[in-house]
C-alpha cells in the first residue's frame, strides 16, 4: 500500500466516524431528512466561502458554510411553525432553493472557480492526498485529514462531555426542560456540529453521499441494540468498515471511492435488516413460527390433561378437537414426543410424568396472568424448541 | 400535614395560558399548601395537563406568574418532579427501564457530571419500591402500559423532590397497581411532600386525596376535600351531567 492509499483510507474512516456520531442522534430524533437539507443547503455557503478564501479547507469557509447549515434548520423550523405545511414539506421548500443558488453561483463563475458539480455531489476523495498542509515548510499530511480530524476531535469531546444531556433531551424533551437542561440549546448545538461535520466531509464525499454516511450506520446499528452507547459504537464501526471496504471495492471496480463506501453501507444495512438476531426479518419470521408451534403444543398438552377419555386422545381425532389449521398436527406431536412430554401407545396419546408437571406449571402461570414466565419454563423443560 | 406553613408549595396568580394565542386556561389563581395530596379534576380538555406544564415552565404563559416555595420555578428545578401523561417520550429509544429511572438523577447532577454507582443504587431502590426490579433490563417499549407508568413513577421518586406533579398516573393501570401507587403517594405525603395529581375517577377522590382543585378552563374551586368536594362544585365543573361522568368512571 502506498502512503497515498493509506491516507485516503484514513480520511475516509475519520469522515465516516465524524458523520456516524451526530447521525446516531439525528436518526433517534427522527431528523434524518434534516441532514439531507443541510448537506445541500450549505452549497452557497461553500461557494461564497471559496470566493473569499480560495481554499476548500479553510476554517473560514467551513464556518461560513456551517452557518448556512444552521440557518437552513432555522428556516425549516420557522416555516413549519407557521403551521401551514408539515416538516418534510418545509425541508423540501428550503433546501432546493439554497442548493440551486449554489449551483448557479458555480456555473456563473465556472472559469475562476475550481469547483465542479460532480465534485460537489460526489466528492473527490482520490485527490485528497495531493493537497498538503505545510507547516514551516515541512509537509505534515493532507489538509483534509487535519480538517476532518479536528472536527472529529471536537465532536468526540462534546459527546463525552454532554452525552447525558444529549441522551435525555433526545429521549424526553419534557424532563430535560423540567430538570433545567435546555433542549433548545442542545438542539442547536447538535445542528451546528452536524453542519460543521457535513462541510468538513463535503470535500471528501460530496453532498449526496454524506447523507448516507450520516444515516446508514446509525440506522443499521439501531437494528442491533437496545443500548445507546452500543449503538454509537456500532455506528462508528459500520462507518469505519464501509470506509475500508469501500476503498478496496473502488480500487477493484475502478469506481468512485465515496460511491463504493455508500454501496457497502447499503449492503451492510440490508444484511443486518435481514439477519439481525432480534429484529431481523428472518429471525422475526422464525421466532413467530416457533411461537405458533409452541402455543399449539401447549394447547395440545392442556387438551390431553383435560380429557381422560381415550377417544379424545386418539391420534386420528386430534385434528378435529383442536384448531390445527396453522400448524400441522404431526409437527406438534413430534415436538411433544421429542421433548418427552407425551407417550403414544396403540395410537392413544397420553402425558408423561414430565408432560404432566410441565402442563400443571404452565396452567398455573396462565391462570395467574404471568404468561411471560412460561418462556422460562420452556427453557427448563424443552430439549428441542419448536 | 403542614398546611399551616407560611410559604405555599405552589402559588399561581392570574395565570393565562394559550396555544397559538388561543387561551385554554383563563386567569387561574391557585394556592397549594405544602404537604397536601391534591387531586386536579375536570373534564377532558379542561386544561389540567396544560396547568401542570405551565407550572413546570414547559409552556410559557401569556400572563400571570407561578411561584414554587416563593420563587420562580427556574430557581427551584430540583424541588419538583413530574410524571407526564403517557406518550410523551420516544418508546423505541435504545434504553432500558433502569436507565430511564436513572435519568431522574440527572437534575441533581447538573451539566456534564455523569451518573455513577450512587445514582444507580438509588434507581434500583426506586424500581424495587414500585415493584419493577425484575424488569430493569427491559427495553421500555416492551413493557405494558401499567409497567411503563410505574417506571415513570420510579423516575420521579429518584428525583427526591419536594413537590410531585403527576398527570393521570392511574390511567390504564390495574387495581393492584393503582393501590400500590396510591400507597407510595400517601407515604410521600407522610414525609411532608406535596403531591399534585391529575385524576379522572371522581369516586375515589375522597378516599385517595385530602385536597382537591376543580378546573375547567377557569379555576372553579380549591380546598380540602371534606369542605368542597360536593355536588355544587362538581356541577359547576362538569355541567349538569356530572353524575354521568361519575358513573362512567
Ligand atoms: N399542543 C397543543 N396545541 C394546541 N392546542 C392544544 C395543545 N395541547 C392541548 N391543547 C388544547 O388545550 C386544551 C387543554 O388541553 P389539556 O391537555 O390541558 O387538557 P386536559 O385537561 O389535560 O385533558 P385530558 O383530560 O383529556 O388529559 C384542549 O382544548 C386542547 O385541545
Ligand atoms: Mg391531560
């Protein structure tokens, strides 16, 4: 690996983490669309800043553009507060207007601005290593590495200091207010950090893809955990993974790095969405099937316990006596047999001692409304689950 | 009871609150003495929740003032705990019951400082008190409505406040939970705390509370249950059909 390759990956990883942290809170606040608005609306800020500074990595430019981002949020909120339109409509009104002003500014000055629309939309991560930061004549690394590194450092510091406040005001604005933490202040602090991050990441990944870096890692992590801290860590992990995997994918396909990163993120989201252990599509499907089968089993066992007469317990009659439409009688019978809950002699089914015990206990839980305890009961009695 | 103490727990003067410039509470005057267990009663839309939110500064009134132990609420933040009417939080937030209860300690911690073992211990004690200890690691959306209500009560308990404001804590809870909650409230009152509870079940008012405020857009009456909980005030608050209201609950 050349040092340029290494630098690109490092920048990509830092960008990803810097986006994932505010992204987690934006997703939890159901404000994902706001990041889209910010990322487009900062364009005029960037262009104007570029006229003044002639340097995409200048702190002044970042500040100007970030202010445009916060102003966008305020505009959206203002329009929304009039009560005439909903939030998404307000977002849709504000950002195309600002974005198109930016595009016109670039087009009008195409000759003296080294900015083109492609770069604005998709970024130019591959060129990042060429723009070096020189301190006292010596080369200390790519400028964008320093820019995004500083932004990330600030983000992490703020996160560590104000984690509690952020969490509370995101979860329960009312309590945050009554406890004397100002949710409004925290809201605008988050918007400022998001705007600064978007501007810092803009150069590398562009206006469209930065949104994916903000939202996708957090949305993926959200499927995997009930713990905010873990969600943050997972978001960052997915971001970093996408940075490295995306870089090499781009290398192989000879494609845009930022585009490949986004593709990886999309793919990871899909995988998690399908296979997440608790909320994934497949596990939900299998769990439901298992539940259905085990409920039928319980119904079956209760039926056996209630009826001593052998015609009620004849294998061939089971179908008529219990509602088996959804689950085949045979699978339930097999499950009961495998777990040694029933025995069959001459086609008459009866409970074993173990089956008797299990059914008694389950019945007690059902009548006392403690159905959740049955799960634990199953763990104790079942050798095989449904 | 400490009803004789000079500074009332809450004093409200000429309070008018509006949503989008449309007043929903008109010119409320209310004095809540320290140490009472008070019910706020009134029909749906009477402004009960609004009154509580105005006391807490969640909504800015367009006129009038609220004082908590003689000072503006902003200076007394740590003296007041609030149990919201259900549904005001994000139930899918990645957090578990214990964590939610710990949030009640954030006020005493102030900015930046993080909760530690001491806070965790207090949260666990509160969970124990409301009988929810075994659910401490549950994600909150996976709790039943009554269990969620208990979690929010526990959260208010760890705030260790002087005044508790509760917006319909008995909504949707079973009889056992209701008894458990009211016992906790009575115990708090014994410790000298002031409790203000929005309550819909008129039949249980005399049994649960010693103080009552009738509210319907305007303040109708406020005082000891034994003196003012009568047909006259009920009719003024609920209109001629208040008996229907009683029978419905
Ligand atoms: N956010 C809001 N915006 C506009 N109007 C509101 C808002 N919240 C409440 N209102 C109105 O204010 C009035 C008082 O509402 P409030 O929630 O205080 O009633 P309540 O007495 O608590 O009723 P309930 O018994 O149903 O809880 C109602 O007419 C309601 O429609
Ligand atoms: Mg209400």
